[in-house]
C-alpha cells in the first residue's frame, strides 16, 4: 500500500487540537456521512492512524476529514476521528474546521451548514473570529444511575447524548483541577469500564465512551462550572468539550434548571470557556448552541516512505 501526500491544516480550539485533512484522503464514495464514516473505519483506518497517532500525532489529536456533503445546502461534510476511532460529532473540531475554512478563503462571516455522520450542524463565524455551533438535538436518557467504582464506592451520574454519549458526574471523584489529571483519568476510566460491565449504554446499545466530571469553577465571575472530560482513547479534552457541554445543557434542561435565553459558561480543565445556550424542541430535546475560539497554527504535508515502518502511525494500545 502506498499513498499520495496528505495535506493538513492545524488549529486548536481553547487548547484542544484539530487537524483538518484538506487533500490526499481516501475516496469514500457517495451517500450519507454516517455510511462514509463506517467505510472510513472499515477500509481506510490508515488515515485516522496517520493523522492522530504518533509519530505525527499524539493522544489528544482530533482529525477531521473534509468531504463532499450529502445533505442539501451544506458548505461541506466532515468526519471526525481520534486516536482510536471515528467520533459522532465534535464541537471543538467544528470550531477548528470553521476557522480553517475561513483561513482557506472558503467561508466568511455568517452561518454555514456542515454535514456530519450524526446530522447537520450550523457553524456561525462571527466578526470577532469566535464561532458558534448549533449542534444536533441533544437529550438526557438516564437520570441518577449509580455505578460501583473500585476505590470510590457508589458514583451517581446521568447518561446523555450531545453528539457523542456521555456519563455526567457532579461533585464526586477527584477534585477537578489540572494537578489531578492522573487521578481524574484513572477515576473516569474506571467509571467507563463499570458502565460497560453493568450494561449501561446509550441508545441502541451504544457505548457511553465519554466521561465528564464536574466541579466548581476556579473563578465564579468567569464560569459556572469546570469540567474534566475523558475521551474514548483515554485522552482528556483540553477544551471544555462542546458535545459534553451540550450533554450538560440537556441534563440541566431536563432537570428544569436551564431555559432558553440563559447562558451557561462551561470552563474546561485549562480554564478556557465555552458559552452555551439552548433552543427547545417540541419533543423535549434541545438544540444546544456552543461558542468558543480557535486559531490556525500550522500546516503540513505528510509523505509515506515505503521504508518507514511507522508511516501510518503507531497504533494506540489502551
Ligand atoms: O468539543 O465536542 C467536543 C469534543 C469531543 C471530543 C473532543 N472534543
């Protein structure tokens, strides 16, 4: 197997990296993005591994394959992936994609529909360079479920969809601060394993593969809450996690604690902040709108030397 050079543009969104593949990616054929994401995973996993794994990538890297859209009136389609698998949606990645498209001169200030494997989202590029993403409809599926976590006892949380499946824990486990990254990672990983062992899943048996732990904000004048999010490949989100913020808004709304017109300020582990507000849907779900900032910070061309044993990355072993 040998591939043409791959061209990528780098950005970070409130600390979390996004690497957009703008040329050299595989031909995934036509059809809905959900089908093309399955084809990417089944037949072309080298792309994900090349972009996200070492030696070019690292555990926190999120890749984004720019595609032709399937749904009408979209500026593009995108399939996100990380060090282990494709992602349903990714808001920090969509914010990164929007500033990348602006950098390439493909979009300007205004609203742009983007096709993803889990539905169409709308990215609004603002005059000040920030981006607001209207996410896919989000909802809480299970409230107040408990799991027994070795060393931590009974841990209570909610299961919610925000474009990925989340388990949300408030005020339990290690304190949510940067100094506790190792403890938080070990705690969240145990929670994820216990959820799977106890058969607690999202819709259609989908694994709850994002664990979100909440604590008080560092500065209540700047944020309402601070989170730690453990992603499927055991990397923590450096940003406040937009799909995790969407899941949080769905839980707050379901509990009657958040209404349209209010603003939620979600800080991440680095104390950068995403702002969130919601629109109510007649069926009880919400459309979260999450905004933040991203910066383009690099551009690369990847070459595939047949004599390089790691030209397609070093697989992540969890
Ligand atoms: O911002 O939605 C997000 C996200 C998901 C995984 C990493 N970031």
